[in-house]
C-alpha cells in the first residue's frame, strides 16, 4: 500500500513581503519548499516571482492530495520551471 503525498511531504511557502501575489512586483521572490515528514529534509525547492509561485502552489497542493508519495516526486523532481512551465 502506498502512502499519500500529503502524508509524506509538507509544503512551506516563504514570502519576502506580505502583499498578495497579484499585487506584488516581479522583483519579489517567493520560496516554495517541499519537506519530507520522515526526516525533515528539503526534497524540492523553488524560488519564483509571486504570480508563478502562486500557480505552482495551486498545482502542488492538488497533487499532494491526489497522488501517492512516489508519483508526486516522480512528477515534480527535476521539473524545469521556465517561463511557460506552469500555465
């Protein structure tokens, strides 16, 4: 039996300012980290402009609920987050 991703990983978001993404300037960078619950290590990390980080968070949260831990890492590990990666 496989473990759900939301049981194996924890999502952490760090913003440099408190403004919502739609009001933030492109100079701001938001950090998105996925931590392993088992050992507390960071397994995935991104630093993105606020609007792209918000889209990434939405996609990550949906996958954390719907995928197994193995499938989640297979999908997101090594993903190139170029300008058009997250629609």
